[in-house]
C-alpha cells in the first residue's frame, strides 16, 4: 500500500466520530466468532453509541 492509503486508514481510526464506530463494528464482528459473542457485541455496541454521541453533539 502507498503512504496515502495508509494515512487514509489512520485518519479514519483517529477521527473522533468514525473511530469509535469503526472499532465498535470490528469488535462486534470479531465477537461473532468467539464464545463471548454477547459480551463483545455489547462492547461493540457501546463503542458505536459513543461515536453517535460525538456525531450528534457536533450537529
């Protein structure tokens, strides 16, 4: 990957709004394949809710 592609992905995860949403989604997807699917699902949902909170607070 080129530097611009790497910087683009870093910008997504460093974003105040998109970062928690992306990380929460990834945690939820990974949790589906583990024995702790409900626990990780709730952790992922909490991260997504934090992202939505930041999104609505900036409106």
